[in-house]
């Protein structure tokens, strides 16, 4: 990537000639000349300058191409380093924090024994933020949910992740009174959420994938649920359920955490895990990498380990929930 192309990338990232000039210690006129040189070279305009600086379609295409070139160069460097030093490096992973707490401890021991010189860094945020970081070369892998197709991505589906409703035994007794014994027998075969309209719920943030899935379901059946708390952390949701104040929705992969909680709790404090009647959708756990990026063997093996462990975990949960 030549100096004009590097300056183009910086202007796009800052979306300001002035800020780019300050970062490079060049004059704004010098920055403008570099951009004009590129535009003359390709015979197109990369920016609309008024009323504010925005990329033209040609500019967007150029930026995507430069990102791919940058990622390919980074991949080449990784490849050469791997050849020179052996299996040594870092894997930067994007994953939901709650899923990471379930998956990473399970696979880390075996993987670390095989690759003791590989370090693993996990970053947690919304899937949309993490996939943008992947495109920009800041992550190697994203473990996401129902990721939208993108020509830059290689998406490997890992497992289906059904959604369950969780509620404490104590809250069930409070809510259903005399009918508690009857409902306790039928709920393991599927909960009709219309019976839960008077029970307060803790939900994920509105942008979460699980919320969208539940919203589609309750709208289809004209069910009105009470949301009294929102937080996209399943560990906190479990603790709130344990206070006997709310119910929650969690994906199957998080259910082992609930089962571990129940092992330590008394019967009334148990958190029940119930399937949802007529909910035919489930989440899809995806592993996302960049199509044109070189994957060192230690990253390929890590992806295989994730795929294997998630499949093993989902099979175990089917038998134990």
C-alpha cells in the first residue's frame, strides 16, 4: 500500500481531512493532493466534499478493496512468522461474554497443551460491532449468532441453539398458587407464554438476536409480557431469577450454568428450564472468519476445537435439560 493509499484509508477512518492532517503531521493541502492524485490515477471521485465529507460509491469500493489488501498483507506476515517460529502467536476472538464463559474453559486445557505458545484474547460486544472489528483486522474469529451474509465472510454454522424460559420454583408457586402442581407437570413439555403475562421478565437489550426471536413469537400469538429489567448478560439474568422476582429467556448453551446453580440450591430456589410451546425457531451459532485471510494452523485447529466442543455441549444439554 503506497503513501497515497494509506492517507486515503486514514481520511476514511477519520472522515475528515483536518483530522487526518493532524495525525500525519502533514498540511491539509498535502492530504488533499494525495487524494487528488489517487482520484486522477483511477479517474473517479472518492469523496463528496459538501455539505459534509462522505464516500462516493467509488470511494466505498476503494475502501473495501484496501481493507482486503491490508488483511491479506497481515495474513502474509502471520504466515511468514509462523514458518519462521513455529506454532506461536495470538488468537483474537470476538464472542458473547456468557457463551465465552461456557465454551472457553471447556476447550482451553486441551488446546493449550497442544499450543502452549499461542495466547488467546477474547473481546465481547454486540455481534455487529465484532464483525466490523473482524473486517478491520482487529479480530481473527467471531463467534456470533444468526450472522447476516457478507461477501467478505466465511460463515461456518456450529450449532442450533434453542431458546428456553427460566423461572424459579418459588416464583412459580407465587404466580400460580393452587394450579402450581398442575402446571409443574405440563410445563416441561412446553410453556404457553400467555400464562406468563403477569410474571415480570428480564430481557436482553432491544438489539439482541434472542429478543427479536421472542418478539416475533409473542407478536404472532398476541402475548403481552412485562419487561421490568434489560441487561445482555445471562449471568446477571440468572441471579435476578434466583431472587424469585423475574423470569428470563436463555439459549440452550447457557443452560449448563443454570444446572450448576441448581446443584448448589435448595428445591424452592431451583431455576426451572422449560421449552416454549410453538416456538419453532432457534438461534444459530456461527463462526465467522474473513474469506481472504490466511489462517495459521493453530487458528484452524482452534476453530475445529470450538466446533467440536459446541456440538458436544449441545448434545449433552439435549439429554440433561
